[in-house]
């Protein structure tokens, strides 16, 4: 998980993140710039995190399932209707909240 504290992005390798608890809520300084990214993976439990994130934060980017090694997680995120962007990874760097 990547979080922002006091304007600094940090990677938390051992973060306590589950489908029921998608992680800490961003502070007011980043709330309008918070992004949930769903990449290659299996299963559907990630959709619970996507729903929780969408309710609290907003922007959800999903890897195009046709470009994923494992398409279960991206397919479920797309099927939820909550994705703001569905992108091949090579296209993801150009997307931003301003483009919505």
C-alpha cells in the first residue's frame, strides 16, 4: 500500500489491509488526489476495497483485464461499474483526475 503522510508518499509493505479494511483514510491534504489502482490478480475480494475507497475518496483506475496476467480482480472491478479508468498499464501514466 502507498500512503501519503504530511505530503510524503510512503510504501507500506506490511500494512494491515484486507478487503474489509482497505487501509487508512487519506488526510484532507490528499483526499481529492487519492487514487485506488486495481492491477492483475485473482478473485473478487478486492471489489470490497474498491467500493469502500470509492465511497470515501473517488478516483478508481483498473488495469484493462485483457492486459493482465491474471484478470479476475480487474474483471470484477470493471463489472462493478465503479472504475473511472480502465487502462492498459502503458496508458495509465497519462491519466489523471483532471481528465474525468
